[in-house]
């Protein structure tokens, strides 16, 4: 039996695909799937529907943050959209990919091939997770961007009134909208982690997506039950309002910090569980 020279082994090891390569593979898969564009389409269409509804009626969502200003400045439109979309839209969009990205490989019979490649399993896991998070982030950018663009075209980019009643210049307002989107993305990552876990352990895309939505709706229900007020600060659904702290004068960082660690408490155990299940997946049969 001939031995393989150490130099050749080193070159083979160096050519093994890493996380970045597998991440690019996963992005290409997402671009080829119709389900990918359903979520992005919803993220683009919902702000359009909201603006059309405002243009066709005289009333407005005055009872929600920035609702009274939607006809005074387009800067208020994406912020009102973020408030309403936390109930269902982004839980659905996030779970569409995060809940499918592992289980779809099971359904198509390709997971065994992927797991028996030379790439380490943890690298595949990380690449799939990054692809799911990237998709959720792009959907959020599309949602905010379309809302901001349409709002600006219809009502201009006049200064925005903060939640403390002080005026915010248009330039600073746009920066704060971007920062609010980043704060909003924090609990979205936790939702993605839960969907990713369900995708990994159930081996079923529908179960993962529906399970994530059910959990999201249950949190919304628990938040409105008066006898369970002690649970509200620790519910993931409540962390979607943390961005409002950025729109106060001075900035209130407390809800942002709270949202970060609460979201981490949900996301980290889910990802550890998913990683253990993924790495230990038996593909011998």
C-alpha cells in the first residue's frame, strides 16, 4: 500500500471548503427556491398596502407609536410598520427559511450527501444558520426601505417628532430608523434560532414553520393575560418594542440591553440543542 505524501495531505486539507464556501452554497440554494421570494415579496408588499390604505382614508393608527405622524412625514411610516409587523409578519418571514433550511434537505434526501462531505458538520451548521439570518435581515431591510421610500414620496422627509416630543431632523431620523431596524433584528435572530432548532429536530419543514408561528402567537397571548404580568418582560414577543428606546430624547438604552439578553436566553439554548442534534445526526442508514 502506497502512502500519501504529507505535502499532498496538507494541500488536500487546505482545499477543504470552510464556512465561507458552504455559506455561499447555501445562499445559492436560497436564490433557487421559490419560498425565498415569498417572504421577500411579503416584506415589500405589506408597506405598499399600508401606504395605499393611508392614502385612501382619512383616519390613521393614532393609538400606536408615531401613528399620528404618518401623514406629516414619511419617516414615521416604517416605524409604524415595525410596530404592527412584530405580531405575525416577521415571525412568518423568518421561519419560512430558518424552519426549512435543514428539514428540506431531509425531505429531498440530500442531507446524507451533505453530511458525508469532507466539510465538518459544525461548519455546515454555521453556514446554514448564517444563510437563514442573512435572509431575515434582507427581508427586514426591504420592509423598512420600501416603507421609507413610499412614505417619503407621499409625505416628504420632514422632521420626525420623537416619543419624548422633541423634533428629530430628517438626516438623524433616517439614522435612527436604521438603528431601530438593527434593534428589531435582535429578537428576529432568536425567532430564527427557534425555527432552526425545530427544522433540525423535527425533520419536517411544515412542522418547524407552524411550530414557530404557534410559539410566537402563544407569547402574544401570554403578554395580554393580566394574571401573567410577571412573565411579560421575559417573553420574546415583547422585545420587538425595544427599538422605541432609540426614538426618545435622551436615548433610553435600557430596553435595548434588556432585549439583547432576553433574546440571547431564548436563542443560545435553542442553537446549542440544534447543534448537538445536527452533529450527532445518524446518516449511516
